[in-house]
């Protein structure tokens, strides 16, 4: 084994060995903008220089109950001591996996009766694609293989999940497979300005029906949908959209797959966004991130009874799985995390924090550089524009929004820029006082961002 040098500059060691996800490696090395986080507690993280930041994006929208929770550390340590690993292959199982499967069936929408465990959202969406296509094979309808998704959707970065995602840059780098098409996302600011919410919801849902008819209904296996687009820019659909989509899927016998990797486990003020948007029951549901609050890698696919029955009764061996499927330590952490979320955290999000967060977000809507604000539960976003009066877009929006993120770091907050949008998804345990601090700093950043735009134009 090669010995690492005594690291007085971790940035140099990082550049020498560590390939980061979604990173321009040359640019990172040249601008030396690496931030080394060293500690986390509650809603805050500290870097290696001792600077404290309010993490308003909860890591990657995953640290639901905050950093440094001893309950989760103890759950992991106790399980590691008792049984650190158990294979779910070869007729094997373990008690934490069994308990977690039972708990997930209890809290997810009606009809979702079985669970397949993996370790990431990407793997969960890969698995859902496999299950959807396999289901139609078993039902004697093998032509139903096509899958419909939304533009700008993010379902993961493996080849199959990247192909499901509506991001052309990923497709150009070999994340593409046959039989997947994309429709416009239910993005009212982009496609329905001036329309009533319900009217736009029906219009956006009709794009799915149009695509099903274009392809031929008997060729379509499933529609994958994020109830709220997270990495796509915090795009929140009208409240009726998911119910309209469910009706269309039922009409044409198309499976509805809800990717709740970001929206699950209290983010919208209910256990799942499928509950928030009209108590919709999907056929498959993908879960990750908040399932363990990011403390351990774990994901799950919830499978409707009708699909599970086909897999069990007709399928024989399902040639799919992972070494860490149903990992006992991850499942033990998830069980404790879900207990904490259910002990009042989600109720407080719904009744207290989300309404206050919405109120503070509305207050910045009048800023000259803000074109729109939107929120659902504790996920929120605002669109940066050149001028809010005519909603003229910012040139080089990606670069400009990255500057806003840099301003946020200078003022002790972490937000996520996506295109022309700034997205927030703070830990669900954020306080009213911390929300006040967050928006005080956002207002300061908006003023400084306005000065920056004037300077570069």
C-alpha cells in the first residue's frame, strides 16, 4: 500500500487522486475552489478553516434529521457489533431488513406491499425499470417495453438511470439505452405563465397522453415521474398534476413509477409527495436519501401487490441484486431514522416550518432579480432573472447562479444553483430562527448579486 504524504494541503492530495462526481476536473484543479468539510452538527457544517455554514440543502437534500445524531450512530454501532453484514442472496435474510420492509409497507401508499433493497437512488431507478419491463413480459405483453420520462428529470447517473433522466449531457456520455423518450416537465413558469394552476396541470398531463398515443399504448411499459424535480430546479407541479397522470396511466394500462428519492420521508410535510399531491398510489416507488438521512447508503423500490404477485407466481428467478441489498447496518439506521421522523418531525414540518418557510420565500418575490418563487414543504426555489418586470433571462445563467452560490458561502449559507434557479431543501429539523437567518443572508446575497450582474453587463 502506498503511504499518503503528510497532508498539509489536502487540496493537492485530492487533485492527485480523487475523481469527484459531476465535476469538471480541469476547472477544479485550476481554480482551486475545493471546500473541505470537517464537521457537522444539527443544521450546520464547518469547513477545515473553522467557518460555519447553515446547510440549506441538507447535503444533497438527504440529511433529513440533521448532522451528528447520536441515535443513528448508536444504531449503526450496535448493529455492527451484533451482525455487521448478512447476504440476502441464497435464501439469506436478516432481522433489520425484515423489520424495515414491514415498516416501509406500513408508511407508503396503499397497495405497495413488497420491497427490493439497493444502496442508491440510481440503483433503485435501475431496479424499477427492470421490474416494470419484466412485469409486462410475465403478463404476456412483451411489446410493452417503452418508458416515458420528463425533460430535466434526474433519476440517477448509472447508464439506465442516466437514460431515464432527461439530461442530454448525460446521454452524450454513454448514458443512453433504447426505448426511453421524454416529454415536457410540468413547469408552469416555463410553459404555463398566466394559466390557472388546475388548467396548467391538465395541460401538462395531456403531454403524457399525447406521447402514449404517439408511441402506441400497447408498447408503453411505464411513466417515471419525480413528484417534484429536485436536480431539475425545484420544479413543483400543480396540485392536480399527479392525480391527472394517474388517471391517464390507468386509462392506458401504463405503470406509474414515482421517484421519491428526494421527496420521500417528510420533505413535503407528509411521509411522501404521493400523499401530498392527492393521495396518489403509484405502481412502483423509488426511495433513498431521507430513508437514512444520508447516514448510510440505502435505497428501496416499493412494489405494488399486482406486480409482486406476477414476479412471485410467474417469474422464476429474478436475475438482479446487489451485494449490499438489505444490508443490516443500513436497515438498522433506517429504522431508527424513520422512528425519529415519525415522532413529530414530519408533523412539525407540515404545520409550522413549511408555512413559515413559504412566508419568508414570498417576501423575496419583490426583489428585482427574482422572477418567481415556489415551495412545497421544505423544498423551495427562486428563479433569478435579469429583470423581474419583463422576466428577461440572465445571460450565462449557469455561471451567474454559481456566483450566487459563492456569495452564499461568504455569508454562511449553502444553497444549490441549478441553471437560473436557486434551490433550497434544508434539514427537516431546521428552526424558525435558522429560517430567519437563511433568508436574511439570501436578501443580502440578492443585493450583491444584482451589483455583480450590473458589473458584468
